[in-house]
């Protein structure tokens, strides 16, 4: 029996939209988008339903989350097809999303019975303790690139901890990033009114952030959009957890084994067409290895197959839409016009952009380091390579960024890598691995322009989706001077 019913995608009032396959332009389905009245209606229902859900015994909440994880596995072929076709993912990436989404549900189920607080000492004759209570209604705004995972990683823990959720998926991936979860949790027995899926644009997001019934916002997306979300949330005095963009560095030290490193390097920049916030946007390579590294990475890029991931066996699928392709190509063309060497790629057919390597060891005009493709988040399959000569220079280059999401270091000396990393602010660190890593049990998030320091995953979800209440209890009323 199919999990998804397209009739459930047409209940909103913000106008019609099409689910489009970026590889072919084929319309996969028709849905409706949310408008401000849909947001108001959803948050009203969510606030009412949340009161009962917060009082539901934790074994019942945990059971819903476990069943949701089981259902994701059970309907993996159907969900996978949507991730491949709607998000332009290769099947392996869809399998990763399904596996991780199920694990997010199982991990969230365990949150339901975590300790609720602490007993505190008190100078007065009273019981003093803290307890975690649900935040209330949580607004989740999720992006297109890893749509299922980046939605469920907030939806599942928020529900497990007694909250209701209003989810706004990106309208480009409204089915695999939104309606899939609505169907999964309905089939898992989640009571009505606790999860609302409202695909829509910026206006829908503004309405969600500004709604007084929504007390916490969980946002994943670009830094520019995150600034607007954070500012609006601050005006309404509500918490906003912002997981934003990146331009992460992969450092390759002089002692690195290039035979082992090239798979790591290619995956870091080309996985899912580079449309991942953790993508390595800067390859910083010791000067003694630079030329060989560029040649090897370019050979890897040239050997990768780009095409329709649903109908062909490929390494890279399409980028999400024409706007994203134009941004990628504009940055690469500008670098080439300034004299940067395109060692591989730099071309496209329709929405299929070839994996691209930009190379130049210099530091002046016309070098990789002077190009916007090096300094900005490209969000495409582009690997700029730049040389360094000393570890101090490597640190200076790695820290010369407004972002602070992920860092990878490739070396035969892990202790030296740890010492080096201590000098480079970053939210995530991977030694002898690339920058695109995530697990449900790990606290995930970045610094500076990569986010507010908020974290998702594991015990960090307790801070993200609950409030701490201090309580004291006396046996008799306290006496005061008046």
C-alpha cells in the first residue's frame, strides 16, 4: 500500500504549485502552497493539540517515534523515488537520507525518557529543582538540498519532547521534505493537530516566525535568509536556532597520502552536486603537493558521470533549478575571466553541471584566492584549490572566512592535526575525513556566519526544544519581614 496520497497535498489556500523533476522538467504532481491564513489556522490547532500531547506518558510518545522510523524503512522505495526525482539526488544519497531519517526518529524516541532536570541545593528549607518542559509550538523551516533529513532532525525531537510542530519545507521539495513526514507520522499514530506541513515561500516563513503561538524557530538555510529569520524572531522575543551556510576548508598537509586522500577530496566538493552546507569550498594544499593534487582531483572530476539519477547510473545529478545553476556558472565564469585556471569541468548541459576544479597557487589578482568562487559559498560542484607553505599560513587561510561550519584535515599525524585545529574556530572537525559528515547522535552546528552556535542532534535537542523551569516547594508558607 502506498504511503503518499496526493489528495492530501491540496488542502492549503496559497495557490497551486507543481512538484517538478529537475532532471527532465517533468511535473511529478500538483500541490497547494500555504498562505498567512494557513499559518494562523495551523498554529491555532497546534497550540490546542500540544497541551494534551505534553501530558501524554512518555512511553506513548516514544512509541510513535519508533513506529515512524519503522515506516520510513518500510516505505523506503517510494520515499527514495521522490528524493531522487524531486531533489535530483542519486539513489545512494536517497538511501542515506532514508537511513538517517529513520535513525533520527529512533534517537528522538529515546529523548522522551531522558532525565527531566536537576535537584538543586538551597539555602532555604525547601525542595529546589529544575525541570525541562516543552517549548510549545515549534516552527521548522527546512531547505531543498537534503530535504527529508533536514526536516526530520527537528520535527522528530520536537515531537518526542512534547511539542507540536509546524513545518515549512522548501516548495521545490515539498513532497520528499514535507508531505512524506506528514504521511509517516499520521500512519505512526501521531494525534491530529500536532504536525502541520505548510510548503511556501518567504511570506509563509515570515508569518510562521511572527506568529505569537510559535515559541521556537528551527531554521536551516542560507546565511542571508537566516539573518532575516533571526532578526524577525528577535523582534518577537523568541528563540531561533539557525543552521546556516558554509565555505569549509579541507587542509591537506605535506605528509598526506594522496592515494588515500583523493576520494575524500572529491566527495567533499562533489557529493550531491556540492549542494550541501558542509561542502569543502576551499581545498588548502601544501605547496609540495599542490600540482599533483590538482591533477589528480581534475582526473577524478573528469571521470565522474553527470546525468539523470532516476534513469541512469550516475555520480552527480542536476542542480535544483536554473537560478542555482546560473549562480554557479557566473562564479566560475568570473574566475576564468580573471585568469583562474579551470583544471576540470566548468561546463553544463541543462541543469547538469560538470564537477569543476579551479587551480592557481598564487595570491594576487587572477589567483583562486582572489576569486568569488573561493571566498563565497558556491553551493555547487566546484573545488577551488590553493597552496600554502607553512602551517601558520594554513591556519591564516583556513580562518580567513566569515563562516565556521566544518573543517577537514588530511595528514599522517593525527596529533599534529588536533593541535592545528585548536587554532581554527569551527563547529565540526574531521581528521582524515572530509567535511560532509552528520550523525543523529552528534551535536551539529556552526559558528559565525554558519549559525548562532545552536546545535541539533543527541542531547543538544534537549536545549533546542525545551524550556527550563525552576521550581521550589516548602512544607509551609515562608515568613518575610512584612
